[in-house]
């Protein structure tokens, strides 16, 4: 999942926390970025990385 723009204008704190928890759910490697403009959360961005393990004996 890459950038996701959420319309959060006028949302209450409980809704914002629910959206942040949702972005963090099942995230193993990556980041969640919260963008604020004029004291309002305007965007929550989730960046997820998938780590591949190199198996010995196989070409990379």
C-alpha cells in the first residue's frame, strides 16, 4: 500500500485514532506518516515494505 489521502476535515479524535490504528494494523515493516496543516490532520500515509529473505545456495 502506498500513499492514501483521507478526507478527515471535521473528524473527531476517536475517528482519527481509529484511522491511525487501522493504518498500523498488521504492519510488520514500514511507516505511518500523519500530515497536519493548521492544526488539523489532513492525511495519513502508510508505506509498507516487504522483506525478502535470501536463501543460501540460490542465485540472488
